[in-house]
C-alpha cells in the first residue's frame, strides 16, 4: 500500500499558513501541524487504532481517530469529505491486512 498524504484546506481556522497534513501508511497514521514557532507530530500505529469517525459539515469534515492505547485521539479538521472518507478507507484496508492472532494448543 503506497503512502497517501492529505492536506487540510487553507480556508479553515488554524490551517491558513501551515495546513495540517495527515499521512497514512500501511503501518501508521501521522498528523503533522506547524505554527510559526513549533512543529507538532502525532503518530498512531495501525494496530492501535480503535475507531475512525468522520463529522461532515457544509464544506469540510473533521476526522477523529481514536487509539486503543490510551493516548489522546487524533483530531484533524478542514479536510474535504472525499479525503476524510479516503483516510478512513485506507486505515480500514491496512487493518484488514493485519495478521490474525491464533492461540496455540
């Protein structure tokens, strides 16, 4: 699965100069945010994602990726509905490829 990168719209609050970037790979989801003074990066391993929710407004969507590892949820706003749906699909596709754990006798 190739890495896919999604950028929030510059038309949304907090994304005008440095829009939030979401990167989805087969092993993790990473959110990168920047301001003039700092960079913030959060990564959740695909195996630790408990749920993905999309809240769609009139123009843009908010994505909530909840972790089963006890860390804060990854929240990103200002994405197109199509990008939000694609991020969710990629996460579900990566999770479906995870090996199943079997108990040994």
